[in-house]
């Protein structure tokens, strides 16, 4: 699109949106889609330098995103828009823009742009960079928006994962906040707020919850309950140390969409994101512990199936997802995430082995987990044992076993807290 066209488009936009007539969802008789797409929800999670917007359409849609420059003459701000073809729109969304007004963006609004196109417009308060991607089941379009000038650069000397991921000492020395200067090498110049100064913020994400039980063991143990218990234990352990501030994406048995978990971590400017899960396999003998970082693909079919299950989508659908991971955040954090993942997996295995005999260490892995997409901090996903294995399920009912896992997670976070490289974006 030419700039001139964008300007004209901008000028027309307010008019078109305000005059947009209600129209029934496009029939699109040829499409075999089981759900006819309707724009049924818009959510925004935000702070003044970051916003994630999720647009829910139910069924898969064709969409296109672009920007319009500000038009001072008409008092129109710069905008990001997403055109969604062949979708209807709920009337409550048509009449209720999502207000944000946080210094980054004003609001998100939607209207019928043409006969077969619904347009979602994000009115920005200043120019920003953004990325758009879609996730299936339920189909949603995600827009991550960053305030200009806040994008952190990777640390030059970031070492490759395996070299730098030395196992933690059996009893790591306590974290001393005053000595954590090296974390901040690439931080923006804005002074640190006193409350946050030098504290490492950790977002613990117990997987699943509410209507989503996660994997279920042979005797009925649910993954969602086990990981919540481990999450609480990790929080309790880390909270003993002044250097750590711990938050959880959920503290009870509630359902939270995957994209919201990532948004919670980003919005709260967490330094470390740990998503907790328990593995399962059709092979009832499968056992052991593995820790993942995000990648577009998986190295084997098993890991791809695992990611599909954790994402709540069929494998075929997962293969069709086009991940946008070439943004600076993802690149900057990948090596750090690999370091933490290796450290964490080794620490959990060592901790469990001390109490229960040798534990299968399945190692550091990579797979396309939705919950890690767009995370702006060092991010890992732990698969701490197999709930499908009778022996491991029995252990997962044992508080002492969960405590061993939590010890390993907390120990690795603390080791990484003292040795890792942090990007304190937005401080
Ligand atoms: Zn899970």
C-alpha cells in the first residue's frame, strides 16, 4: 500500500467505522468451516510500553494487518488495523470500543469496513512497533504492540546455552541484590522504581486449570491440580529471598487462555517466566523430566504431539501455525531461555534423584508451545514427570515428591538469578 493510499484510508476510516451498518455474518457457502467466524471478543492486556490485543473470531479467518500514519489535520492518531474477511461482528463489540488510554494506545474499536470485511482499529497514542500472529482453537488474532524506543538489545556476550548452563552448586549462595548489576547491561536509562530495585520478578505459570484439567493419570490425578501445588511451593521457596518477587498466573482452579498467561508476564515486566506442566504419553512406560524453550518446530514427533496437546490443538493444526518469532525480544531471550531450561532440568532431576533414586533426565528440548510465544523475558516450560506412568502418577500424589520438584525449580531460578543476563525492559 502506498503512503498516499494510507492517508486517504485514514481519512475515510472514522467515517466508515461510525457509519458501519450491521450486517449478518457472511454466508461463505463454499467454506466447509464448522464454525462461521464472528468477531465475538476483543481483549487487551497492557502497561504503558506494552499491550497485547487478542481478537476472537471463533472460526478461522483470512486477515491482513497494516498501519496508518497520524493525520494531525483531522486529529487522527497513528493506527494499526486488522482487516478480517468473511466474518460477522457481534453488535456489542460494534458499539463498545475497548478503552486503554495508557500512553501507548487509546482504544481498540471494530466495525464493518465493507460487505465482507470487518476492521479492527487500534488507535495509538504514539508510534509503536507491532507483530501480529494467529492461534487456532479457538481462532484468535494476537497483536503485540511495543512503545517505540523500548525494545531491548540482546547482551553482546550472551553465551551459547550449553556452554553457559553450568549446573548449580548443591547449595547456591544466597542472592545479594546489590551484586546483581550485570543483569542490567542492556536496560533502558529510565531509573528503577525503588520498590522494584534489583529484585528479580518471576512469573510462575501453573498450566491448565478450570475447565481444562490437562493430562489425567491412570487413577484420575489431574495435571492442573499437581502443577498448581508445585507452583505454590516454588513461590513459597523463592519468596523467602528478598531478591525475588514472585507472581502467579493463577492461584486457584481457574481457566486462563494461553495468550493471556504470556500477556500477564509481559504486562508485569517479569524477568523470568516458568510454565509448569506434567507430561503424558500413550506409552505408559514413558517417564522422566524435560524442560522446553520455544521454537517453531520440534525435533521429533513425540515433542510435537506434546506441544499440540499442551496447546489444545490437533497436531495437524499446530503444523499450520505461522509463528512470528523473528522479533528482537525472542532473539534476545532465546539463549538465556536455553540456559535457564538446562539449569532447571538438571536441578529438578538432581533434587528428585536425592529423594527417590535415579530420575530419568530427558533433557533440554524445544517445541512450539503457544504459552511461550511473544514472551519478552527468559521463558521456559517444565514437564516434570509423566502423569500417564503409574509409578510417577503415584509419586505426583506425594507432597514430598512435589516439594523435590519445587526445590529444583527454585534452585535453578536462584542460580540463574545470580548468573543470568536480564533485560529489564520498561523499567
Ligand atoms: Zn500441561
